C-alpha cells in the first residue's frame, strides 16, 4: 500500500531484511536457552527490592503508579530494570512497552532482554516474544502479540506508528501494562507526552517507570514537569520512596567506594589551539551552535583534519603508554577516526577503529577485547551496550553539551574490580580554546560529581612539539584528498597538561536524617583531614564551624571539600570526641570478592563451612559491613565471584504457520462491487477488469495500471497478487486492497496526506495493515525471486503506467514522505537522536551528529 523506488522495496519472502531475520521474529524457547552468568550486584539488589516495594503489581490497584529510578551510567541500570521487568512483570502477566529516543538504546535493551529471558524458566514460562521497533528495526504495524515491545519514541509517535498503539498493547496490555522510559529526562518532550496520553486513555492503570542518570540536569521548568510526571514531588511530601522522592538512587560515589566502579583519574590536556582562529568559524557555525549547543559538522571536519591536534593526542599516549594501556578513544567524527588511526599506526601503536560506515565492527571490538591491539577509536558506537570491562584509559577528544553522551563516554571505562573491570581508569580530556562557544558540560565535573566534590585546575606542565595549521578547505573532502591535506600541515603549538585528580579514601558518617553519607578524600585533601585529627581537641573546645576549619586545614589544598561534608565530620567529632572511621581504597582492594572467594575455596569444600567462615569474616571486618551492609548481600557477591563467566545461549524457534495458496479463493468482482457499494464516492468507470496475478509476485500485493492511447483518457486494470488467494487471508483484507487501488484509479495517485486520510477511514484499517505487514512473520511464505508487471500482455501501441501499487511490509512512513512511485524522495534517520532527515544530509539538524552513512 506504500510506494517505493525499486531499491526501497523489501522482499516479501522475508518480510523484512537485514540482521533482524527469523531469530528476532521468532519466540525464544525458554527451556532450551541459558542466561548469561552475570549476577546482580548489591546496589542492583537494593534497586529491585525498592521497585517491588514501591509498585503494587497485584493488578488490583486501580490507580496510576509513576516512579523514577536513578542510577548513573555504568551502574547496570538497563540490566537491573530488565531483571525486574522479567521476574516481577512478565512473570505475572504484564506486557512491557520500553520507550527510548536513540537507535542504539533499542539494540542494547533488546539484547539485554534476550540474554536474561531464560530466567523466566523458574516461573514456568516456556516462550517469550520480544520485538525491537525503530527506523532500523521492525515497525509498529508488525507489533502485536509480543510480550516485550522495545520502541524508539519517533516510531511510536509519528502519525503512522501512532495508529497501532492499541494493537501493540493488545488485550493483555489493556489490563496489565508497564511502560518504561529510558533516559527519562527526555520524557517531558511533546512526543513522549503524546504517546503517554494515548496509552493512559487505553489503560488508565498502567505503571510508568522512568530510568535516568541525570534527573536534575535540566531547566527548572522541565525539571518540575519531570518530577510531577513521576510523582517525585508528591513522594517527598508523603515520605514515599527515598528522601528525594525517587524509587531508588545510587550515586557514582557509592559505586566507586564499593568497587563496582573503577577509581577515576582525571587529567585535562589543553591543546592551546584557538578554535576561532584555527578553524575559521563562520556566522553559520555560530548560529548552529546557538541552536543545537554543538559544533557544526563543518567545524568537526576541520578539527578532524588538524594534524597538529592529532599529534598532541598521539604524543599523550606515547608518553604514557605503559600507564594508559588498553585505551578507547572517542573521536570527533568518522574522518577523525581514520586520521587518528593512521597517526597512531605511524607511531608504531597497534590501533583500529569502528564506525558505522566500516564493516566488521563487532569483529574489531571482539579483537580489542582479546587484546590483539592496544587502542580502539570510535565516534559513538561504543557509548552504549559494548562490554569491554578491562579498559584502562578513555580519551575524550571531542567536546559536547550532551550530558548523556558525556556520561556514556566516561562510563565506558568505569567498570570496577567487583564488576570484572579495573581498579583505576584514566580519563584524559583534550580541550581547545573557544571564545564564542561555551561547553558548559565539563568531563572533570562529571568525575568530581561522581564523588560530589569540587576542584580547581592545578599547576601546568609544558611540553613542546610540532603541530599543524589548517587553512579554509572544502566542507566535505574526499578521503584521498583529505589525507594529502592532512600530511601537508605543519606548525608549532604548546599543549598544557594538568595534574591528576585522584581519590584515595573516604569517611563514613551519618547525616541529619540518619542516612549513611560517604565523604571522599583526595590526595591533596588527606593532609587537611589529618590536620583536623591533629587539632581536634582545640576544635572541640571552641566548637569551630566548618567554614573556619576549611580555611585553617585546607588552605594548601587545591581540591576543597564541601562545607556540608566537613560539617558532618565535625558533628561526629563534637558528639563522640573522635573522628569517624577512615577507609582507604588500598584496604578495599584487599577485600576484593574474588580474593575472598579464592581463599574460601582453598580452605573449605562444603557450602555450610564456607558460609560460616564468611560470616565470621563479615562480622569481624568493619569495612565489609560498610560496603555491603547486610551479610546475605556479601555472601551472594562472594559466591558469584566463584562462578565462571558464561555467555547467554538463546534458542529461538520458528513458530510460523504453513501457508496455503489456492486458486481464486475469492470472487474479486463480487468484492469490488461490495467496496463500491460501501464507498459511494468511488467509481469503476473505465476499469477494464480486476483479476488475480497468474503467479505469486514478489514485489507487490495489488497493482493499479492505466493504459492510454493518443486520443483516449485511458483504461484501468487492477491486479491482486495470487499470494493473497489463501484461506488464511480474510476477505476484508482483499476488500481493503481493492479499496486502496480504487483510490488510485479515482485520481488519488500520490500517497499524500489526503490519500492517507481516506485510506485510514476504511473500517479497522490498522488491523488490516498490520495483518499484511505481519504475513512474513506469521506464515512461511515461499515466494520465487521473480517480478511480474504483466508487460507481456500490453500491446505495442499503448502506453502503460502503474498508477498505484500495494507493497507488503513497506516502510514509506519512515523512509519517504508520502510520495508517488515515480517521484520518491528518500529519507533516513539520525542514529543518535532519531531525527528524520533527507537522504543526502551530512549532519543532523537537531543534535549535530554526523549522518554520512
């Protein structure tokens, strides 16, 4: 029913192509599948317990339930949510609708659900149906009867997808439904509001769960709307959830202390490149930045071509090669990936890159995991869903105002020892100087916010070497010319390198609400806390306030502690006469669960002996109580450390039915008369005939052709694909096909807004469209690779024109804006934000992302 140019027509025999073949459209066989060996960590267990306490999942509570789960990037937010949704939602009859605004989140979430699906075996569930929906996956019309629907918000909110929301929910979703919004700080946008309004109309008792790492990084107005939307404000007033009104929150600082996240060592490198001078900024570049908060693609391309800047990046790695080790680099754009990779290789460093235009990305990532090379460069492919836990260093060579992107880049290296990662991770941040552009998101602040500290820049170390100057060049340069330009650039620049920000330990205290608070200590603040210990008697005697203590004890410190944290330490000191307990990261390292597990297995064989020994260790070690709070959490963590890592083994079964085609299943003339009788604005003037195709056709379901001679208006024929002559196809489907082709015959040649308005007025049109789009998912359609146009039946003295054709499982609502077959304008979608763009767009006009793929 949707016109395509030839290269856009999808194969009817598969229903949809690409990587989403039979394995994704078939249900998972739970009994024959095995989940991967990843186990819940202590903070994830707490999160799930909080979710179960917060939401009433009995299905008997006739009220909306909304809540916000706050977990930072790298904490396993998706893993935790999926675990809860499967075991507390799907296991009890809930249908799941997961909404996200970026394509890569759909892939990540889809994989997570599949990997954990076998956990449903303990609930007696044998099969699970999951569908990913986006411009790069499947589409809304194909979503029915699925237990879990993972959708891009643009696919659901556009006028085509919006029609199918009720169909997606089905009877189960109208009764029991959990809606999840990933990166929920986007939920205040009009598209989310439109979709949620419709869902709530269909199921007023739906449960709404928001997932976010950054609920406060918003304008005040939007933050208020977000908090109202997820009942945060009401929760605070009524003491529901935690003290902030969230279902649960864990901070980066807590994850750092627990060992789940690596200890971040931040270093800032000033390139000393003046952006306005070096990159020749235009008024258009300024306008773009003011609108989107990001650099234009033209500027990104100039930065990528800066030989001098790239030499600074490579030299930083060479000077610290032994320290930096396994390194992920986030580049400016695809050209930058290529240029940097060549620069690293020229310097003798084993390096590779992954971009969307380069095949074999997963193979390259696998080789990096296996340590076959030292440095992996990418633009954004590794920001989500790539598990490389032993990364030692992250290079940030691009500046951004996207909080989620910045957190995701930093988060790629934050996997700590208890999560199979490293004890420390180096965050190396490269900065150009901009007078006209303000990048208000600073990676240093993100690292410091992980510990809820503030810092200032520290003394500089200078190093001199050659760097290149770039002149004005064409906006998009072919790669061969690009390399010639790159190699011809020479200049001198000094880069500035700042001291590292390194946490070394923490104090554990209670706040005024009786909640545990951890006060992190840095190398340069440790001396100040020792000074408090040294002069504690004088401070106690004078009841000196925190502000004065900071000025006395931390006057030499570059990283100043927060006043309220020093106050909490002084409260403990003044109350008990002693400083709170100080823990070091070195002590924590000795209590690595893997080390404890190894010792336990050497000493004991029986589980009961192991548990008794663990209990003695836990009770006699204050730091373990500080880290795990409860013994059973500690025990579970240690026993999990004994298990070998195992990848998931997911078995899918082909549940498609056999499909039967018979000759002349329906009398097409009879159905034509019914359609005309029911739709009196249509006529069959000059319609010569309506007939079945002689054979099964691959590329269309119905076709309207017009024959014209020089002095005649023309005559029409409608063909219906023999594929549809089946007892499994309802007669109403055939009538809908005829109705569609009659619209073409009656002058509505283009699939424009008027055409869609008339088409969708047909009774139950969304179900009929859905059936046709799902045919290749429901049935085994064995279609020969042959195209039929009936040209052999056309005389030489007539001109034939296809004025309308009905395609199976086409995608014009996504790929092209209502257009006819002879004038199809092609579109694509930004892989970062999902924005619809012309096919030849080089960058996204919403987020500024490179879209040359």
